[in-house]
């Protein structure tokens, strides 16, 4: 994996993110409830890592889970 694209994460961390597979944008919207626009915005800001396969973008399922977990609110 190219070090410039990994943004400072180790190969082990990258492998953990993709270990559970990757989702297309359409699949990621169904899985997360986020809109396509929101997913692209998060990818553009570097908040949601993605895989680039040719012209396609795929989102690692574990990366999306991690993003969603960051939004959890407990209590009020």
C-alpha cells in the first residue's frame, strides 16, 4: 500500500480496516443510513478512508463502522 495514501497508518491497521470487506457507495448508504453526498463529503475531508479501484471508490466496512461508532451518544 502506498505510504502517501495511507496517511500515517500502519499496514496492520490498514489490513484491519479492510479485513471485513468493502462496500460500494450504494451499499454503504444502505448500511449506514448516510446519504451519498455525506459519504463523499466525509471521504473528501479525510474522515472516511476509502479504496480506489480504477474509477470506483469502495468503503471498508470496518472504517464505516468506526465512523458510525464515533457518533454514538450516551445519555442526554
